[in-house]
């Protein structure tokens, strides 16, 4: 069964600190992996997308990594800001991009 | 460029009543998705359209849910009758194929509360 798991379920950090969110997946055939940020009351917004051949991609203070062998991805946030408080959802695309398998998300709270 | 538009943003109804949600995708996007998102969970696909055709509705509870996408642009999702367990956020997304992959853009969602 295609599945995406994320950890931790929730995370609280102080402003300015770094953090890393984890994503494990069992999805095939793998097409690509994305990380989304979802603010409260909003729809998800794409942060990064990686294909099978890519193992790292950055978007400002967000850096995503992908290990296709172990089927793991991480999202590293550097120098966190209050506005980083949101849910971060890992999404794996299967079947040549036609199906999207969503993880449950990690709820990040950045405190002043 | 306008994003995916959804209305209403919030809806409160009593159980057994009907309800409808509307979605206007980004202009030029042929693929449209409806998702259900429960609190603290990721979105779950209800139905996917390619133009006017529903190409994946395997997860749509067809006894009470229906959807249409007339003329391959706007779409409506209907629930009749609504049940308490239908309380959730209903997200609409549209996508465009870019560089060999589909880039999804989400609307703000409609938060449904069934009393």
C-alpha cells in the first residue's frame, strides 16, 4: 500500500533555531517528492520538489534532501522565524505524476 | 495571476441537509482535484478531473457525494445528505504539467461544520 509517514507529529522550537522534519515513504512507482507548507486556514503551498535523481534542493531557508534508496526525505529549516509556524506536509507522487500520496504533516510552532 | 478560488470559505449546516462547494481553478489548468482534509491530517483525494472527465473517483463516497466540472473549468462538489462525520476542510487544487511533472496549486479550502 502506498503510504507516507512523517515525524515528529509536532515540534516546538525557539525563534532563530534550526530544525529538521522527517518523511518516510513506501510509494511506487516513485515519480517525485514535494514538501508543502500549510498555514492555518490556508491551502498547502509548495516549497520544494525533487525527482528520483535529485538528492537535495533549497528554497531560501528551507533545504530538502532525498534518499531514494532508503525512501527517506528530510526538510531542514534554518534560522527559524515566527512565520515558519505551520504544518509541513510531505507528498510523494506515484504513477508518473498522476497520483499524490500525502503524509499527515508535522505541526511546527516557532516561539519568540 | 489569480490563484484557485473556493467558496464559501466556511459553511455550517445541520445533519441531513445538502451542501455544495464551488471551485474556480487557475486559468489554463486542465486537471482539477477535490480533497478532504481532517484536522491534523494530510489531504485525501476525493476526485480528480482531466478537463470534464472524472478520471479518478475511486475514493468518492458516491452514495452521498457528487461532483461535476461543466465545460472543464469550474467545479462543484455536493454532499446530500450531510452527516456529522463530513465535518472537515474541503480543498480544491488545480495543476499544470511543468518540466515533466504536475505542479499542484491549492485553494484556501471550505471549512464545513455539520451539527
